C-alpha cells in the first residue's frame, strides 16, 4: 500500500456501467515526512475521504477485496484514513496537526 | 487508475484470436494540470474515446472486470471519459475548455 | 499493453516443465515515434514474431488468458504484430516502411 | 519480493472493516549492501517485525496467500525476518551485527 | 519476465509457514548485453540456480503457476537458467563463456 494525500477529484459521466456511482479521488504519494514522491494515482473511495486527507491506498487486485468494490474494474482504493505516522521513533504526522515538516519534493 | 490523453491508435491485423475486434488506443499519462508524466500505455477502449480525449484508464487484472473484456488477454482499459478535474479547490480541466494550463512535461 | 521491438532471443534448456517449448523473445519498449523508452521485457510468443518486428505485448496475469498460455508461469506475452501506428493524426509507423523518424532514446 | 527495513508505523482508526486489527509498517527498500533504493511501501505484518528489522516483503496478490491475510484488501506483506544476506560470496548483513557497510542512498 | 544474475542469497528462519524450505536468491536485472539495469529482486528458486548464474525470472501472480509454488505467498520465481542470448543477430551471452562485453551499469 502507499500513503498519499487527496489533492482533488475527477468526474466522469460517461463511464463503464460497473463504475456507476464511483467517487474518483486524485492522490499524490507521500513519503513518511510528507514529501511527495512524484507518483500519482486516481483511486476509488467509499470511506468519505476528502481534499487534504492523508490516506492509505491499496493497489492492484487488492482493490477488489472489499464489499463495495468486489468485481469492479478498479486497481486502486482508499482503505484507511491515516491518524498518525511514526518514523524512527518520532511522530512525523498526526491528523490534528499535520506533518511536522513541510513536505518538499524528494 | 491513471488519467491520460488519447494521442493515437495502433492497428494489428495478426493478433491473438481473443483480441478480435479490439480497438487499440495510445495513451500518455497526464498529471492533474495536464502535463505528461512520461508514462505510456496501449489500452483497449469500448466507450468510444477518440484522439485528444482525456480518459480514465484502469490497469492490470482490473481491465478484465467489464462485460466486453472478461477473460481477454488485456492489461489496460479505458473505463471513463473525464468531464472535469479539480485540484486543490480549483478546476484544472473541463471537457469543453481543456486544461487551464498548457501541459508541460513534469 | 506496451508496443515494443523484438531485439533478440534467449534460450533456456533447463527450465520449469510448464515452460516446455516456450519461445523467449527480448523486447525493448518503444514510444509511438519508435524511440526506446529504456524499459525491457522478456516475453513469450506464439504468433511467429521475429527479430525487428514491432509487437503488442500484454503484461501480468493477462499473459495467461490465451489458449496456449493458460496456467503457465509467464507474465508477458506477444498478443499482436503491429501494422501501423497513428499519432496526433499522422502515421508514425507502418509495417512495410518502418518508423517515419529514426528512433532515438527518449 | 524485496528486502526492506522497517522505519516506522502508521495508524488508521477509520479503515475498511476487512483491515480490522491490521498492523501497518513503513518499509524502505534496501539493496543487498543496506543502501535505500528510494522505493517505499506500507505493509501488513503478522510476524512481529519491529522498527529497524530487515524484512522480506511480498507484493501484489501474493500478499493474500497466507492464512491471516486471505481475501483482505492488501498488496504488501512481511513474510520473513532476514537473518543474513550474502552477496558475491561475502556476508553483507547479519541480524546480530547489521550491515557491514553503512547504507548510503544508491 | 526479466533476465537477471544471481548475486547472492538471503536466509530467513522466522518466516511465514507457507515459505518453509524456500530458497531465497538475490537477483539484479541485466540488459541483453549483461549490464545491470539497476532493478533488484528477491526470488524463489527450485531449479538449482547458483551464484553468478544468468536466469529467467517471472514476476507477480505468474510465480505461483508451477507445481512447487502453487498458493505460496511469492511474487518472483526463477523459471529458467539461460543458455544463450542473441541480440540483433549476434550472440551476446553463452553459459560457457559469459557475456561478450563486460556489463556496465546502463
């Protein structure tokens, strides 16, 4: 899985019928200090994540192993909202106060 | 999934029988501002996407979870035509007016 | 899928029994102008592709969704020989005359 | 699979019900000399790995082929704690004394 | 699949029970001239490959499509020992004499 930040949304009205109702979030992968790694993903969400949230994203066939996503043509899914991250013994992120360091591109 | 632009087509007359009738589109991945990331894909389309369209592409085994693509030897599929993209609260793309910024290579 | 050029072959006499008879081709991925992207693959072929051919290669579990490759331990397969490629409205490749531009490394 | 070092943990209280109880570890991939390759993963662990441990991580659908992870929406799993690594005939890592060379970024 | 050189081994005594007895090899991917591409893998072997051997490695779910690896949590497997490689019509590698050129990092 990766940790990423929700940076936006995409809307598609003309889409495969098996994606009906799917909410599409734009994600940028973050390292544990909050810096973007440069990797991007478009992912499905059914946990209610919103812009700015730091989320756990599962990729590949794993995205279809939840009740709402079974057998849908998706390869990426938000499976958790991150509460906090600890790196080398110190807290680098908490949901209430954000990342300890401003995230710069790695 | 990724967001990409349809840049062209490929034609293959001598192909595996399970790809009979498949339409092959060339895709370049775009970031949410419309800049190419450098990643390319060749993908199947059954939604009627055409040159210049900004599309949602699913990858890997996910590409086989639609009615027309079940059990076919494909790893990439257009599953939506993008109507609009919002990034950090502003609209970066709409189908009618394109990307707000000209996309430069990241 | 990717588009690639067949650059050579590999031979393995001591191999898993489920690969018996498999023909191994070396592929370099090409962009739509014919320039190598730098990515390489070793792939199975049962369409009769040969050195220099420009081919369509499917990757991952998709490679096992053809009659001759079902349940074999392969992750890459030639599924088509490319006849022509059109990019941004002009033909960049045809089987008879090759790529319009000499391909340089991207 | 990859070899990586456990650098930290992430906690998510609001997550898909099929991840209930899952322990999330942050991993950085290492080369056989102990230098980070730059690739990161968030992985599940049920072997009791802790901060600083050098572990074997399986990725993709493979992560669901153990008893505790069957059918869960995960794409990465710690499947072993590394005891030692030999490269080109010499020991580069042992669990008791760590890597022979300090690991610098490749 | 990829072609790689066996550079070493890893040993893990504390590992998932479904990996009992598995032999872990360190692999560096090679291009057809024998130069390392920079990509690394840890792979399972049941063909008897040893240090220095040039091998064919299958990746992802494909690694579980052999009798000894069925349903095991692995994503990489040696499926062949390479005898020779031909690139653009000339032999670049044979098992008896190695690569024609000393391999430099691409």
